[in-house]
């Protein structure tokens, strides 16, 4: 099985459950995995505007730290700038607040986010390799992963 397949299996396992209020209960390594998995899935599916609109917004306050943790500083910077463009006064304190604000993004904000989507799509880092290496280094959290 390839690295991406292994990570997909991990994303649906009990070790990385993600949903409303579950993110807060995860360990730091689990949060790193979940935050990166969610931002990549949502941005690739519908851009940063979708990421902020869905339950994945729960990981938004942590996503920059998560990306820096796996040594993806350029991708972390794209996410930092997306958060700043979407929420110039700072992220709301609740997921519901983030989602409500995202539902009312102006055309100007959406245009800024679309430009950042394009930067994200250029993949300045191989997130699959970096995330696989990270979870492989935390068998106490994720178990021993099969060889890719």
C-alpha cells in the first residue's frame, strides 16, 4: 500500500476521529494529523472558503502550528494568510462563529482566498511524505504503520 493509502486508512480509524468537539479531545500528534488532513481535503475539494465553512474549521486555530510541526513552513504561511484574509479581526472563538462568518464572506474576501487556493494547489511541500513521516514517528499514537 502506498503512503497516501495508508494515511487514508488512518484518517478513518478510531485513532484520528474528527468531528465537532472531537478535535479538542485529541492528543497533540492526533491534532497535527487531523488539522493537516482536514485542510488538505477541504481546500482541494472547495478551497479555503469551504474549509472555513465546514466542521473542519475546528482545526483552523491549530493548522499553522501543525504544518510547522511537520516542517511545512511555506504551506503554513499560505494557511496563515488565508486565515488573515478571511478573518482580519482574528478567528472567531467558536466553530459556529467561524462558519457563520464564512457564510458571509464578501466577494473581495473570496477572491483573496481563491488566490491563496492556487498557492496551496502548487504544493510547496509534499504533505503526504511529511505527514507520513510524522505519524510514523509516533507509533504510540497511531500504531505501527505498514511499509509504503
